[in-house]
């Protein structure tokens, strides 16, 4: 590269720089630049805090339930639950003492209804309940939104301390469109 081309490039750079900084006012002696204002922290809702705890438990491998799920069948239990108890629940040997039908509910309404239903059943000393969520055949896209969300609602959130196990119901009780939920004994 020739000396003339190098100088014209440097002159051009200097000109561009001068143009860019032409409207900048120098600070007076001893004057500090304005402080950068950090945005105020965003407060989290209780639900958002719960989601963060769930993600943390997922990453650390501390999920509270052993879960099995296929397109049709749901099953989960607290770690260490007697396999015989799980088999008995799967066979429908525990009578469902109360039912909750979620047909026609949207996801958020259904979540609140499930949480209240489980808490109420536990408080009344019930041991086994049935939640009817449907298979999703009438849902947009034919996908069961409620059925796929139910394991999270039972294994985490408020229900996690009261639910021992859950499994898809027998065909006569709604089959894979319903779920048996086994609750802990209420010691109070």
C-alpha cells in the first residue's frame, strides 16, 4: 500500500471520528458523568417462584416424584413408596371417595380446581380420589392439555406434600381419561 493511500485512509478515519463526536460536550473539571440507573428489580409472583423452584429441582435431579408417562398412561409416586401400594392403586383396589370432573375447564382454571380439590380431600381425611380430565379428543389439535399437565400439578406445587401416588384409572372408571390419586394420611 502506498504512503498516500495510507494517509488518506487515516485522514478519512479522523474525519469520521470528528463528525461522530462533534456534538459531545466536555465535562467541566471535577464533574462526574451521570450515574447509570439500573432498572428496578421485577417482583415475582408466587407462581413464578414455584416455577423457578421446579426448574432448580429438575436441574439438580431432586424431583419429588418418580414419574412414568406415555401418550395414554400416567403414573407417578413418591420415591420409596411400597411397590405393592402402587400395584393396588393401578388395579383400582382403593375406592375413590370423591371425584373431580375437569371437562370444559381451561388449563389455569383446572390447575386451581385440582389444587383446591386435593387440599380439601386431604383436610377431610380422604385417602383416594379420582380426577376426570378427559383424553383431549375435543381439544384443539386433539391434544389433552389437562391430562399432560396433571402430573406436574400433583407432583409439585401445593399438592406435592399430600399426594403419595397417582395412576390412570381402570376402563370402568374413565380409563386413561381419568386418574386415581392416593393421598397421604392426614395426621391432624
